[in-house]
């Protein structure tokens, strides 16, 4: 291995931030710290620091549902110290399936990240049309991409 190769390998490494979920995630209340690691341009992996086997595939919901919208509750803004919208990143958990058209996204309970304080929270939207099993791709997109991934 040459010095140039080692330098290139180091340049390819990305630092994955650790986010604190002060109240944990629903169903995983005891886990407070999660690593958010980009897998590629679309998918990220959210893994519990203390139990890495507990991981969730996530996506930016706006990449798939451009008109996705909700109001951020005041208590959430306080919990994760949000002062302005530039601090906020939103991810949603994906349920993976070997058949592309059966992959779903949980739009009902988005993950809200403060990219400055590294605090985060999963919220459950109230009085909404969104569900926990919204198709990630339309049927035509799934067919165009060739099914399995």
C-alpha cells in the first residue's frame, strides 16, 4: 500500500455525527445516543451507539414526497434546542423489503435532528393523512428501477 493510497483512503472517510435523543426513541427509551451514517446519496443508517445491532434505514422524506409537510411542536423545538429552521434536518424510517415496490416510509413519525446541537427527537404527528407504511416509490418508479435493490 502506497502513501498516496493511504491518503486517498483517509480522504474517503466521513465523520458520522452522534445525535442525542434525550427521551430515546419510542420502543427504545433506554437508548439515547445514535450514530447517523450516510450510506449513499439517498439512504442513511441510524444506529444505537450502545447497541449497534439496533439500526434503522432512513431517508430524507422530501426527496420522495416533495409536498410532505407538518408543523414542529413547540415542545420538540425546546427539547432539541431549535431556534431556526436552518438547524433542522428531517429523516424518516424506511421498512425495507426485497421487492422494491413493497418498501415503505414512516411519514407519521419523522425524526427531527438539530444539526448544530446534535440533539434529536422522533415525533408522532397528530391529525394527519400520513401513515407508517407509505410506499417509498410509486409503482412506476419501482418498475423503472428494476425491482430488487
